[in-house]
C-alpha cells in the first residue's frame, strides 16, 4: 500500500523549510528584521552551495583535475561572498 520513503529525499526537502519561513516572515508577518533575513538567506544558500560542491570530493581515489576544480569552485565562491558581505558591500551587488 505505501511505497518505501527515501529518507535522503525527505531530508533534502526539509532543507527548504528555512526558505519558506523567510518568505512567510518577509511578506506576511514582518517579525524578523529584513537585514537578518537577507544575511540568513545568503549564508544558508552558501552552505547549500558548498555541500553541493563537496559531493564531488572523493578522498579514496585520485579523481581527475577537472572534478577537483569543479568541487572546489563552490567553496571559493562562498568565501568570496562571505568576505564581500563582511566588508558591507551592497547586498544587491552580492
């Protein structure tokens, strides 16, 4: 009657809950300050981007160079965005 639920997909979709909370607060409740919402969305997105890049890190084998670079670029991108944010660069530019 019930199909087996893949726990990995279930947890993946739970990762969307913070974005739903941000959306609901921004457009309906306005409880949290907008600066905090923007910073949270930025940092949370960067965490997700870094995890997506780290999927390609296979430390047991010697992967090709392009796979290593492809796995490293999201981390580099995240560090650049964090540094720009810490220097208070306009969030619309980031």
